[in-house]
């Protein structure tokens, strides 16, 4: 999945979009670069926590 497609997936779900948009831009970038497939808010929160902890 390309970065644009992944971002579109976040944009299509208001809960994911709001949480993703609230993250620091460097964390957003790491999530997009990881190309991990995220379909729930819980998954997004866990991935974001992981990247925030490793920074």
C-alpha cells in the first residue's frame, strides 16, 4: 500500500483521522513509512505508542 493510500484509509474513518491528525508529525511520518496496515483505532494507538516510545 502506498503512503497516499494509507493516508486515505485514515482519512476515510473519522476516529482514525482525528487521532492520526493529533499525533506529532514525526510519528505520523514513521507510521506512514512503516506501511503497516491499520484498520482500527486501537491498532493505530498501539503503533503510535510504539513509535513515540522509540523516539
